[in-house]
């Protein structure tokens, strides 16, 4: 099946609310990127399908990218696509992380659906670098994701160790679960150990096997965290625990 027909079928529901001309322009720009165009106005114009002259194609892309109504509708397009991708899923495992950007002035906060060993981008926010790991930005990002994901699905957010307490508490407030990596200097307390907090690096005898129980991380202030330790990475030289994945 031709690429345009595949894209048209895939995006039919997500683009249905928009004018037919705008749908065709977006699809043609997508085909241009599939055919080898870079993310630059003139490059997309040169690869645009059709028999029109190149200068007219470039002008068409310029009108598309400069369309204020389209920029206003971008959140709706993302929401429709996310809803379409998750509406038949009973479990959504979504990886969220900060990523670099070609320009050092910006960073990207990205959510990707983990499916069959691949990650499918769901939502991207480009923000100024000074707002990287900003709590308000991250919570607004989660809220946007929450409004789009299938409300009947169980959602598990997978994140790195760089996210702080308010991020995980907001995930729990949405009724979602999370999987996180914790650093070796994080303190934790097992039920069987009473009220004494212990660093992850000091719990090697316990962590040599998978354990299941209600854990508390005194330094993290996340109450009632049900945890299972699923991965331990050790240095080849000294055998110390460097990282630990925890639900």
C-alpha cells in the first residue's frame, strides 16, 4: 500500500476535525519526510509530492508552517493521536524522560509508549533549558497525558532517577503506577527492618534476590510505595551496586 494511503488511514480519526486542505497539507509534508526530507522548510518543499514547481511547493510548506490556527490545534492533534493509540489497550507502559535538543537553549520532555520492544512517541514538549526538570512543567505534561490516554487502561510511567518526589506523588494522584531507577545513595526502609533507614548500597545481602513488600523511602517522602526490586547493576571492578530499578 502506498505510504500516503497508510498515513491517511492511520491519521484519519486524529485529523477528522480539521479542514480537508489542512489534512492534505499535513499528509503531504509527512510523505516528504518519509521520502527523505529534513526538518527544514525548503527541504520539505523540495520533497513534497505532486507536479507543481518547486518554488510553489516551498510556498505551500511556508503557508502550512506559518498557519497560526494549525499551531493552536497542535495539542488537539497530539491528544487525538494518543487517544487513538491507547483506546484499545488495557495496559499502557509509558517511558518519560528529558532529552537533548540540537540547540542548547532547549530541552525536550518526551513520553513514549513501550510496545513490542519499541518506543512509539506519544507527546513531546520543547521547553527552554532553564525550565528543564521544572516541577510545574512536568505536572502540566502529566496532566496533558492523563487527558488523552485511555481512562480505562492501567498506566505505568517508567522514569529515570533524575525525577524528584513531587513527580512521583503526582503520578500516584492520577491513579497511575510508576517504575523508577534509584541511585545507590537513596535510603530505604523494609517493613522487617523497623524504622531504621538504610542506603541501597548497604543492603546487598537483601538485594541479591527479588523481594516484594511495602517499602518506604524516608528521603523520598513517598508514602505507601509498593515496591519490587527487579534489576541490580554491579561494577565489574568492585561489585558495588550502582543502580536499582524499583516499582
